[in-house]
């Protein structure tokens, strides 16, 4: 039988190869970046988005793109690419330095740039991680509807002419006074005022204005008064018109000075 002859050097080489440790070639996985949060907002305060929305008025002036990136085991970068329609308007590279990283870019918005916008968030290789869409509208953002304001209805619940006011009460109230009287008071109790307001006592001798006195009203049931020196010759009909803050006559209180 014919024997197979294998050189010793070949045998040794084969043994050496068998003794070598197996080289397991493992594919190194690239860290997978993820945009966990991505919004357009009016500002970023304390690393948090403020005024996030998908629609903004053209008067907004400036907007921010806020992103929270996860999955970065080593420092890397992302890029915010701002588009107005399909026109690139800005490209901003941003650092990402931990497994959960918040970062943002900002863009001035021109008044005429009305329409659809988007921000593409790219990884370091230029692949799109996320697209954030928003729009700029021409109409200004309407203010919140105002609560209808019911006009306050002032009323003179009590109005008299008297000789004095003591402890906020009229004394010697009448509609006729004999001269010489020296001084009279107009006492009024005003109701219906929810907020501080004013009234005015206008004193007339006949149709001649003799005094105009503005008085504060500070509660829903408020007593106040004015006074007027009466000259000895001022005999005849008198009245006091009580006016609201707009100058409208709430009531007229008439009295007479007799000789």
C-alpha cells in the first residue's frame, strides 16, 4: 500500500493554526440616536420649551427648535436644518454630550415668510432623525375673548338737604329753610358701585351754578356729603344735581330758601 507523505513543516504549520485563538469578528454597532422630544417654541427657559405650538403668527419675530436626544454613548453632533417650504433657511450644528441631552437652535422669522416650515434633525452622518413641521400664519394670534363688562349702575338710594351730618347721618333734613341759614349739607347714600368711583354734587341757585364738589365712592353702599355756605340774599329755589363719573345726572335734590 502506498503511504501518503506529509512534510513535517506542513504539519507544524497546521498545528500552529489550530492553536491560535478564534478571531470572532463582531460588527461594532453604531449608537442609535433618537429624538425623544422635538418641538417648535417661542423660547427655551431653564432648558425647557416655552410656548410650544405648531402654528405661529407672522409677528412672532423669532422661534426656537427644542430637541431632547437620547442614545449618544459618546459625544457626537446633530444638525437642525430649518426650511421655509423647500428652501433651506438655516443649518445649525449642535453638540450632544450624554445619553439624554437637551439642545436647541433659534431662527429669526421674517414678516413675509408666511406658510409651511419644517426643521429636519440630522445625525452626524447626515441622516434625518426627525422632521418637525409648523406653519407661520398671516393673521395675528387673536387675544383671548374679553369678559363682557356689565356697566355699574349707580343709584342715589337716599338724598336729602340737611343742616348737618353727624355720625354719617343727616340732621335737620327738609325741603325748605329760612334765611339766614349760613350753611347747608347735601347728604347722599350711593349704591351699586362694585369698584371705586366718583360722584359730583353740583349746587345751583336758580339756574346759576354756585359750587361743584367731587366726592369718592368706595363701596357698594356708600354715604357721603358736601356742604355749601348760603348767602343771606340767596333766597329762592335751589337744587343739587348728583352726577356720575361720566357727568350724567343721577338725581336732582330740590329745596327752597325762604326770606
